[in-house]
């Protein structure tokens, strides 16, 4: 399947500018558009603790599981940005992503890595809402 945008010249009855790219059938944009602030994945509350009513994200059993869930969300959000953003803008985002990844790899604590992933998902999601 293909997606694209272009300019159509009515005088010549032809497309004058065309920008197309294939659509990944596995692309899941919903998680990229789901939340705009706060924690995307929290640790599961203790068994008898009341669940917060103001939280609609996902729960993980531990930081390792939380990391896997955030990694999935980050990949989905990055794929959505790659799909939705024009190639020139995406090239800049790709460079930002490389710099972010180097900083992320330098972190030792999983808690800090998870926090960085949560923030990056929000940053990339915000790109989807830019005009």
C-alpha cells in the first residue's frame, strides 16, 4: 500500500510534484497518539492498593518489563513519525534520535533509561501534532 501527497496542475491535467512512500502494514499509530503527558507505563500497584482513577496507561510488573513496553511504544511512535513527517523534516528527527540514543546508552540505571524513553515518546508524539 502507498501513501503520498502532491500538487496537481489543472492547466496541464498532470501531477507536477509527487511524494509517495510505502505504508508498513504493521504500523500501529494508535499508541503514538494515545497520551500527551505523564507516565505511559507505571509499575503495578501493590495487590490491595486502590488503582488511580486518573491514569489510563499500561502497567508493568517491574522496571525490566516496563523497559520492554516503553521500547515497543518508542518504536511504534518513531515509525508513526517516519510515516507522517516529510522526508526533509524526518532527516532532522533521525539525527536527533541518534544523539538521543547515544545519551540513552550512556545511562547505567534502568530507571533513568525508562524515564528517558518516556520523555522521548512524548517528544516524538508532539511532532505528530505539529502543523
